């Protein structure tokens, strides 16, 4: 069954156009001539250099399952969708519904809006919103224990308040430089109906490669109150879930 996105006129519709962009993994090399972000020769500098060196890497999964739980607490409504997402070399990803449950309003107004915007964002230049020195100022804040190692924390602030950019934090794995955590808020609202968009994304790593991602998003809107989403992404396991027919 193919997932078809149905558009509706909603007060909070435009937030979704920017959300997938701010969640995209970085995809550019560091711009030349930037000031030192962290003292050279330190473990933090090594982690940051490895982070920059990983830019341009493709996502590790060609086929993945995505589970989205969403709610509109003010309306006491909730919905859930589980889809198979195929990432193609060119163009937007393809979706196949595996499970759908809960309130239809939430699925149409929140979940399908998110997936529609994600598909549209796939065709936009990643460099416009990538977390790189070209777009952001980085300030080293310190370390935090992460599993058996350390994560290096950098505060990120956009050079300009453009749509799709965030103010927040970036946590880097000390061994690989891979992103462990991103969090922050949009610095510019994509709509007059939105007061605030905040998110936290955590990535589970194994030997420097992402094994799963969990993203929590809170949108504060003027008309419908707060919308909350939890997005879980992981590689598709055909042995555990059984084969899924190609579209």
C-alpha cells in the first residue's frame, strides 16, 4: 500500500516545511578561514575535525522503518503511523504504510504533514541548513559521559536568523566525531501561527555508525496549542519483520 499525502488548510501547516531540514545530517566541508572553534591538539578538537571529515557521508540505511507518535494535548487527540521508507539515490524517499492507528485528525494534520514536508525537503540543497561553520558559530562547552566514552558539547548559533536554522547544542562522539545528540529551537518561525518549535534528537551509535534515531519535537501554535511528535527511525530488518513487497 502506497502512502499518499493529502493536503489540508491548517494554521500550523508551514512548520513542517522547515522541520525535516533542521533534522538533516550535515553535508558540507568546513569553510576556509574560520576562526579556531576549540584549542588545537585537544581531544575536543580531534572530535570536531572528525565530525567535519564525516560530512558528505550518505545515510547508512537504504531502507528503514519510521514510527511516528503524535498528539494534540489541548484537543486530547493522538495518532500513530509506522511506515517503511526507501531512500533513493535521486529524488524524494518512498513510503509504504505498515501500520496506522489513532485519531485521523492527528494523522492528517501532524504526521502526514511531517512526511510530506520531509519528501519535499529531500529536493532542497542541504548546504542551506547544514550544521557547518559556513552557517553557524560554534562554541565549545565541555564534555559529558556517554556510554563508555565522552561526548563533546558545542553550542551552535546561526550567523543569520534564517528559516530552517536552529540555536542549540551539538554533541559529538569522542572516538568517531559522529553526532550523538542535536537539540535546539528554530530561530525564525516559518509561520505567524507558530510561537515556538523545539526538538531533541538522539542517535544510538555502534562503532561510529548510527543504529537508530529518536527525535522529540514540540510545536507551540497560536490556534491549536501544542503539538508533540516522537519519531523513531531504524534500519529495516527483513528477518525480524518479514519481507515487504516492492512498490
